[in-house]
């Protein structure tokens, strides 16, 4: 029973993430995907998209904030906060 609840929550989380990402402009989706799903560095993303590293950092920070806000709305709609993992923001190398 608990496994079914956990699976349902994971599926809701995944649907919400894809829904939110689908509403973003292409450049934001690309930066977010390359950082979080492909594990690319800020420098690699800036080269591939021909953007300044600081601009990539700002886009990623904005995307992370928007996604977190959306997930907070999902939590408020009936899901327990503790059932979802935190999303870690990638930071530029110093």
C-alpha cells in the first residue's frame, strides 16, 4: 500500500516537472536540461548555447526558483513535502 502511494507521488512529481518545463522558453529548458539532466558545467552550457557563463547561471537560478515555486503549489494541494527530494542548484566554478 505504501509503495503504491509513493509511486503515485513520484508520478505526480514527474508530471508536474514536465508540465512546468513545457511552459518555459526553449533557452530556459535547454539550460535546465543540460545542467540537471546531462550534468554539464556552466562553462559547457555557455559554450554550447553561446551565452555568457553568468547569464547561464542567472537563467538556471531563475528556472530553479520557478520550479521550486511550482512544486510548493503541488505540496499545498495535498502531497507531503517530505515525499519529494530537494532539487540542488548547480553553481558556477569559482
